[in-house]
């Protein structure tokens, strides 16, 4: 699934970044690498979303979130820990 379709208050694992090379490098520098777990904090109607990755909050627009492939992490206890931490 793509990050754009992700549900608020759930944890996901990044499977792939499929944006322009410059954006990919910037996202990787911010910690968004394959296998990294992220937590969706908020979603806006027009596609923007706020995620938490490695303790940092990031805002992503629709263009970027539509080109990041993720899979849902099943462990809900770990997701709650990340949300609070």
C-alpha cells in the first residue's frame, strides 16, 4: 500500500521510496529508509500528513506520500509506545 492511504494512529514500515532522486536523498537523510518504522500522527483532507519517524515529526505533502510504499505493522503495543514517546 502507499503511505497516502495510511490510517491515522497506526504504525507502518517503509518498503520503498519512489519519488525523484533529489527528494529520495532528502527523505533518506531525514531517516526515511527502507525498513524504517513510521507512525501516522495526523492526516489532512487534501493529502498532507504528519508522521513520526525516529522521534521526529515530519509533514509530507500528497505528492510525496503517494510515492512511498509501506506495510502496516501489526504490533499495537509498540505503536502506542511510539505515539507517546
